[in-house]
């Protein structure tokens, strides 16, 4: 899935670019780890990846999409299926009504 805001490389490219920013800003600071570039890439990958294996339980994005599927989309799909069944029953009733009217003529 590549949204326009993600660019052409998606989450992986974003992680690499943010890592590059971290590398470019390597001014000596006491409060930053020397491995900041790798840490930023890892965190971005664990957040934006769609992999079920990232971060042990899956990335934040993977877990969000899974919950969305289970808690929202499956409910909506079920309601749409019920609606379609009702529409089919109404169509069938209308056909029987037409048939009955034709038999009476």
C-alpha cells in the first residue's frame, strides 16, 4: 500500500530517510545515543511496517489494520450481507406477487 504521502518507496523509504536525517544531525550531544540513526530506522519500521512479524506481535500499523478488520469491517460486511438477503427476499416476494396477479387475469 503506497499512499501519496508515503512517496514511492512506502514505509521502508520513510524509515531510511528519517534515519538519514538522524545521521546528518550527528552533532555531539550528551542526551543522544550514538546509534540514533539505527534506532530511528528500527522504530519507524516497527511502526509503519505491515509485517505480522515486526516487533514480536506485529507492527503498530499491522495491529491497527487487523483490529480495524475485526472490529469494524467484519461488522459492516455482516450488515451488508443481511441487507442483501433482505433485498433478495423482497425481489422474490415481488416475483411471486407478479405471478399471482398474472394467474388471476
